[in-house]
C-alpha cells in the first residue's frame, strides 16, 4: 500500500513539474521561448531538446514503476508480492511485522539474489538481537557492525550470504525498518 502511495505522489510531482512536451523542440517554439526569455534562439532550442529528453526519461521511469519484472540477462529482476522462504534463514517472528516489498534477481553471477523489506513494531535493537540469535542457531558465521538503531549483521552459511539492516522507522505504527539481502550461491 505504501509503495502505491509513494508512486502516486511521485507521479503527481512529476506531472506538476513544468515539463516541455517533446514537440517543443521545433525551431518555431524554441524561438518563441527565446523571445519570452533572455535565451538566444540556439540556447532556447538546446533547452527545449533537454526538456524533451527529461520528459521522455520521466515517462519511462513512471512506466517502470508499474512493472512487475524487467531487465534482461544478469540485470533481470522480478517484484515479490510476498516474502520468499530462504534456506536456513528464519522469518522474523515479532508481534507485528509487515512485508513491504521485495525484489528477486534470478540471473546474478554465482546465484540468485533476493532483497526483502519489512517493518516491525519492535525496537531496532530487539529485531537486531533476534536476528543475531536466530542466525547463530542456524550455524551462520555472524558479524555485527554499527550500534544502536543503525546496525547491520552480515552472515555466511556455506556459500550463501546474508545482510540484515535495521534502522528506525519513520512510520507511527512501526518502529523498525528491516532489510534483508540474501545471495544464494550455486555452489
């Protein structure tokens, strides 16, 4: 739900921004703009081309925000609508956890990569402690960096790797943003 709101807000901002249509790059419109501003006709035409290019890029970006998959080869990705079960990595069992988004990169060199983002009602140090204990109980080699609310756990289990980031959440309902990046090796 939050993702849809963010995309809608971004679209509103992009559409509200002064945008010159791609057709404005013609000499006539550029010369009209030059008369209305202090730009020379050549500068106005160059600006019109830049504005048209920016307009096309914004349109492409907004279209990509509605896609559920994209890219090709190693850059291919797929949007996750629900969390994935990952080998030897338990899901957080806190009282109020919300899966917010995830991406699967199936063709990364050496094996697939998964990134999932959650929100938790518990404090960041509680979530961090839970993951430290859970990873150790699953025989992961664990290293924790950072302290307090901004912390990262990296772990290795065989040839698989995980990074768990916790940080304070700005949402009033949840206290922690949790991001899990998992690299599943082919070995």
